[in-house]
């Protein structure tokens, strides 16, 4: 089974609007971390935001916030007031926080295009 | 702030040749990770090292090997290259803060390997 599912292959959003990128995950581990990364066309992978499974509040980092619904196993990324520079591929990832497991498991990504 | 440095940024090799990719982690980070991202794919975990010891292993081919040196830099050695090895290879680094820590992985800009 897919551990991370991103159901939106591509999205087009008008500049200055808010956008929500969907991510659902699957794990039986009670301790895990959820991450969002941005990959512009230049190729680098940029860390955006982190949410721990035991965190009581949704994570926020500037214009980025994570809508964490644990019971639904979803961790949607919300970008407020979108900008042209937000056009990129966005990956949701998870790390199960058990000893010896270091890897991030990524979803297939969502390509976001901001329209002027 | 200093980031993860990868070299070379681009590499072109022929089939059956060897390649060595280098990674210099963020200062004071002692864990490095290697990921492979094929065209249009999400990154796949290859291997990680903590304090110069292998800490986790993913779907790394037997033709590939890696190590972490005393100055914490890491090298990924790839032999008998195949056309399917053409990909973007990322190195990431993190600073563990104890068991279950969020352990954010910060990625380098990647090495784009083309096998002809």
C-alpha cells in the first residue's frame, strides 16, 4: 500500500489566492513525522514545514501551514497569498520515528502553477 | 546559512563506467542520506550514515556503495553504470536530537547523472 498519497498531479491557482495541496498517509506506527518539500524547476529540494504525530497544534511557517487531521491521516499543505515564485513541484513525505528507520518516504508530488 | 554541498552538479558517463558523487553536510550535522530521483519520479531512499556508520539502507543496487568519512562528508560510488541509473542524486543531512526527534533532512542541490 502507498504510504503517502498525493491525489492532485497538477494544480493551477491565481496569484494571491490561497491553495491547499492534499496529502494522506498510511502508517501503523504511533510516532511519525510529516514533511513538505518544494522542488522548483531548477531541481533542488527545499524543506518547507514539519508536523510531528504528537504535536497538538498545526505547524505554521510564514505563508505555509499544515492542516493536520490525525484521525483522517491527512496532512494538507496550505499556502496563503500565493506568489509566482510558488510555482513548483510539492512533495509530501513521512518518516516513521522508530529506531533504525532513517528514510523519508515521498508521495508522487503535486505540480503547482501560479497564474498571474 | 551554509547548506549541503554536492559535487559535481552535472555528470555525464558512458555505460559500464564508474562515477563518484560527493556530499558535504551542513556544519555540525552528523547524519547524511542519499536519495535517487528518476525523471518524473519522487525521490527514493538509498542509504544513510550516522557518525560514519551505516544507519539505514533502502533500495540501493549492489553496484553502488557509499561511505561517510571522519570529516562527515560522504561519497556515493557507482560502478558498471546502466542507462537506468540516469537520475538526480540528492544528498541530505540532519542533526539527530535523540530518539523520535523530528530530524529534518536538508537537501543539497543534487547531482544530475546522465548515462549514455
